[in-house]
């Protein structure tokens, strides 16, 4: 396998604004290969990991992620996921995956009804996913959030099943937005599609306050290299 | 046809009208009257302020572009730093959310129209006292509006200030500063190149936003539909984000010669200014302008202030490529005119020429007024009651939990202040510090205003404010490269207000010349008054500084138990116009501190030197608020306590709460001495309490955590009940 | 023709906006208000021969999120 760089595809929708940050974290900090994928393309350009970054796709108009999920690239991403490909949705990316049905549940407005940008403490609940294999269960992470619609909701049977199957990957230590069961990040039943509200790309360099997020990209790369 | 009433409605004087007739050699038609009315308005022409603003220094070692363009530019770390501040005061009183949001939108466009990707926003906000629910509603709306526009744009709002004075109740101030980075050799200017080039309109369709004299225009053209005046412009940050990306792409591919965003007087100002600067004329085809409303008249099309629109001059033959890029981003782009050899501004509509004036007459020929002014009365009051000793701990609690000094966390957590991953110093601590990816340098940003000082002594207040901005930069080891400024005043037709303005500019000139730092551009906002009550003179100074090496940046996390606390500089007998007086006495006046600029410069240089030699863990300036409140705030960030042993040679109130300039605190594990400025070891970081001994007597003993809680809770309790 | 589509949060989903508005109304003295739920109204102009089918589909597929929202639509006379 060696040290061949893993190819990450960073999807860009009209209104996405964390694409450059995510590209930077993957390419310049994690040292892997990154390329942009335009929402209208259906060619994933050989990407081995697909990342849907944060932002305000389509202005968050109608509902966050509600319009983006109809983009042409979504079909290709669904096929990619069905075949077991790794997909990571960050913030708005998570919202898009929820709207597209690639992850269960939905996002509501934050309980406090305001946008919140701050570093939060998370606890790793599942260290066996492709995105968290470099972390340890119970480990505390300091990663920032920046959202107004981060209040994760799922119906009682759905959330119970997710808990049973350990599909709540990250939890808030101090719930900032009312998310059910303090859910900050989840994974699908196949174990290859993950969504989280916090921004790991903003916690990848010590100069900006924390490096706890970097291992999420490194984990995904390691998983791809070793499979 | 053109009578006195019409002139009044257009805000033109008889003299101005005579001048227009002289320039045209005939009477203007109604459309042309509208053009002059807006282009010669105070807002567009700066007619009351230009002769004074020209006194300000506009040359500097790092200067690439001074006043006269969409924004100013300085050089830092081999890049071009593009920055400017703009006001959106009156709209923010009418509709706080949209007023603030469109203010952010406007200043962002001023930056990216120069080819710079915006990397930071800062805002200087001034409201009436929060005890009044209406002021709370305005503040809430303004903060939401800034967040509502800045966050989707992906530009972090990294800093700013919020201030409260009674006079801002009916005239809040919203001054927004934006900073962007461009490549040194790829800056775009408002130029039109040569004759025969296409003018391309890109962005949102044009509506009736911002048109004031719409009624008579409708009458002229006999329109039957009822035109609803759109007084409140609604911003669309999604559209602007698309516009930003498309515009930067067009610039990167070098497809345009010049560009200007459509702000005040939209299509008219952007086209005429670009043409005028290049010695050519323009011919606009109004039938091609994308419209949002039905039945719009040429008057409305030319003067609309609809948001999110840019006007660019295409390189010959590149029109198709430009349109393709905009279409990719979902933005409408259309050819709406061309540059012509004749130096005229011509607008054609339905086959007829509806306006035809010399292109230089709109922007360049506006009158310059030397309005009469009287010297302001200076407040020299010093009441002995203010000097009395008090329970300094109790006072500290009151001051830090007042709206003047309470934690602004409630505000800045609504702003995405981390996007673009450049924010090195989080908001709330002092100046903002951003890194430049791939470089060891950083830039420091601050925006500072002090209406209290301005009210009591406009000239000295301005000097102090400039010094304050530079001192803030010094506290992170940055030297100022240039400033942008926003001058907010009442009605300049009143001699006492004009006097405040003149004195303020004099003060700025004195300080800037002394520090050898240029003004790169800025904004003047007049007529901030209601029922004859004007705002105090408020000059916002936005400064940009360079940090040569971020690895030595001081920060609260560097401070350790046992570190020494040093006081540097000179302590004067100053308490007038301070936060202390406002909180303890409800007094907003009093003699403003004097400043010795030589001493100030020595202090700043010394602190910068110590920081760059990596001797400083944390540093901060003491105004406004004074030593004790600012030290308390530093301790909240450091999360430790301190023991101070002071021996004031002046009244305790001056030492603890006075706002003398030329005073700073540094915290360091080392033994620091100085030959250039007075330096005194006044305490040590230890424990979890703030304890102060004055001449051996314990005068303050408070738990840091408990103080921090009152400091943090104030805004939450006020707004989140 | 014109149609109206209403989208609102399902009964079991917490509506913090509705809650906040209810509290504000109580503070203003409207104590008789028992509950407030905030939703969205879309006014649609459309033609074609299957307006009911189209409205049902866009309401279900795009304008509402079935996990948390319900909808109802009507064609205006």
C-alpha cells in the first residue's frame, strides 16, 4: 500500500463557504490529495473519500441542505456510498446528507435560536469507524461549531436503534443546541457515511487553537490505504 | 418645469442649480436633475468634508493605494492588504437587521471589487443605553444582521467594539470595516480603459431600492402604476457570495480592465466614475439593464441602489467568457453599455437619449464647501467628588458588569469568527490577529472610537483615538501600516457641528503625521441627529498592522503562575470622560486626558520590541476603563488570579480607573527593565483571586471566577431571558 | 391558477420558535393564547393539467422534510 496519497473530493455547491478550508486541511495539513468537485458534475474524478464541507448552500433558503441534495452530483455520491465509498458531511454537509436520506434524522433550529460559533468539547463514543479509528473511545476533543440549525432530531425508534448500534459517533459534553441525546456526529448503518456538525478542518493546526480535528481526515486516509 | 419645490425635493440649492445649468449650457431635464441630486449629495460627493479631509496625510512607506478608489491598499508580507470602513447609520435605525446586513454587503463589495478576497470584518457599533428596550431591539437586530450577512459570505467577523451613549438612541452608528488580501500585482481599479469597450452589469436585478424622489419621476413619464417606495434595502448574502466567487474568477482570468461595485447612485456613479478616471465617456443602454420591477423609469434605473451588483469593463472580445463564468455561478451578466471617446455620460432608453451630461460633471464637479464653523467648547471639568476613595472592589464589579465593559461574548458568538481558519486571537481580547497561510507573518486589526472623548474635546479626542488604535496594535507586537476612518457627526450646516468636524480632522492629522501613518480611505457620515440633538463627534479609526513573526505572539495561554505583572508608561491625573464616571456617577463629561505623542511613541516602540524579543507572555492596553477593569478582563482570559502591590503617586482613582494614554501592562516570566519608558513591577500572577494592596493597605480582594461570571452574564441576562 | 401550500413541524417535534413567540405573547398580556406553532406558507402559481399531482409531489419531495414536517395544500378559487 505504501504512502500513496489518498484522493479526497471536496464538493462545492453555490453558497458553500468552507470548501477552501477543508481543502487546505486535507492537502496542506494532512498531506493527502484533494480536489474540488462542482455540484453539477457527475464525475467524482476517482475520489476515494467524498467530503461535503460546511457553509450555506443555496443560502440555507427553504431549509439547510434542502436544495443542495437535488444537485446532479448527489446521484453519483449515493452510488458511491452504496458501493461502500467513504462520505463525510461537515456542518452544512451533514445537513445535506440528512436531507438526501443518506443519514437518518433531521436538523432543527438551535434551541437558543441563535447562531453559535465557539469551541466545544466532544467525547468520542465510537472509535471503530473509518473516520475515528485514530481516536480512542472516551477521548475528549476540542473542535469548534458554527451553526444556527444544529439541533439534531430523530424519532424515538430511530434514535434508540442508533444508540443500540453505536452509531452516535460523537457527543457534546455540554449540549450547545438541544440535539437529541447530545448528538454531535453520527454514522450510517453500513458504517461508511458520517455526518457531524463540528468543523474538524478548523481544528487541524495549533496556530488556530486545536489539532483534535486533524485525525478525522487522517483516519479516513488510513482506512482507504489499508483496505 | 423646474421650480424651487422640485429643487428642494432633490436637495439641491439654487447655487448648485445655477452651476448645473452653467455646466450643461441649458436646463437639465428631470432625469439629469436626479443624477446631480444624488451625485452631488453629501453622501456621494463629500462636499462638506473634502477640503478638510485633504489635510490628512495620504503617503506612507507601505502605501500602495490611498483615498480615491473603492478601498485603500497597503503592502504587508509581500501581499496587498485591501481595507476600508463604511457606515450604514440611518438605515440601521429604520430597519436594524437589514440596515446592518446591507452595510456589511456594501463594504464587502468595496473590497472584492479591488480583486481582494475578503478575509475579515470588524464592526464599530454605537447604541443608546440598554436600559431602554428600543435600544436593545436595535442592538439585537444589528448584531443579527451582521451575522446574517457575514456568516453566509464566509467572511469571519473577528472583532470590533460596542459603545453606548444617550445620543445614539435615535441615531445608532454601524461602521463596518472589511479587510481583504490580494496579490501585489493583481489589484483592480475603477478604470474604464479606452473607448469601444463593453460595460457589463453583473449581479441581482435592479429594483426601486433607495430611490428618494421617485414620485416626480413617475409623474414626468405619466406612469399609471403606483410605485411603492422601497426605503429598506433587503440584502441577499447568497447572491453576493456567488457574485464574489464569479468576480474573483473573472479577475483571476484577467478578463476585465476595470470594475466598480454599484453602491450609492448605483449604475450612475459606477459608470461615470470609472469613465471619468480614464478620460473617456460612457453610453448606457437602459433597456438592457436586468429589472426586478415592472414599469421602471430611466430615473429609477439610473439611481437605484439595489444591492449585490457590479459594473465591469470587459477586455475587448472577452464578453462571452465573462458571461459564461457568471452563468456558471447562477448570476445574470449583461452588456449594458460601452465606453465612448466623447467625455459624456449618456443614457439611452427606448431609442431616446434620456440623459446627456459631461462625464466629469457628476463625480468631479460637485461643489466643495467651506462651511462656516465655530470652535467647540472644551469640557475641562474636574470635580473633586470624582476623586473620593471608594470600595474599589465593589466599583470593579459594577464597571465590568456594565454595558460598557461586560463580555461581548453574546455578540461575537453569533458571528462565525473562525471561517477561513486564519483567526489566531479569538475576539474579546484586544486587537484581532490573523495569520497569512504559508507565511510566518500575521496581520493585526483594530477599530477604535471614543465618542465620550469626542464630546468633551474633539481635537484631543481624535489624537487619543489614533494613539489608542496604534497602542492596541502594539499590544500584539504590530506596527501600523495604514488606517481607514469613519467620521460620524451631526448636521454640518450648523457651525458648531462643522467645528467639531474640523477639530477632529486636525487632531487626526496631528497624530497621523507624528506616527507617519497614512489614511488610505474612509467614509464620512453627516446628519446623524434627530430633533436638533446631534451625536457626539465619533471618529472610528480602523488600523492594520504587521506582525513579522507570529511565533512570538503573546497570548493568555502563555501566562503561568508566578509571572510578573509590569506597568509601563506614565500615569496622569485623568478621570474625565471615562467609563468610571459613567458607571459610578452617571456622568459623561469631564476633562479628557492629555497626551505626549513622543512618550506614546516610545511606549509603543518599547512594547513592540519586547514582544518581538519574545519577552512578553501577554500585553494589553488600559483605555478605556483603566488599569483595574482591563487587568480583570485579562485575568478572565488567563484563568488565574493576581496579587498587585501598588504605590500610586497620584489619587487612587486615577491609578486604578483613569484612562491616561501611554500606559500598558505586560505580563512576563522575565525580569524586564527599560531605559526608554518608566517601568514598574506591580504584581504577580498567582492563585485564583484578584488582590490589590495600595501602599500596603488591601483595597481589593475578589474571586476571579465570581467576577468573571458577572462579566459574562450581563448580555445573556439582558437578551436571552 | 394559484395554490397555497402550508408546511409545519410535526406534533412531536419541539418548536422553539413557536415557544418563544407564545411566551412573548403572554408577556404582552395575551394570556388566552394556548399554543403557537410556526410554519411556512408557499404561494404557488401554476398551470398544466395535473396541478393536484404536482402540488402533492413538490410539497412532499421538496418543500417539506417528512422527518420533521407535515404539509397541506389547497388550490385557491
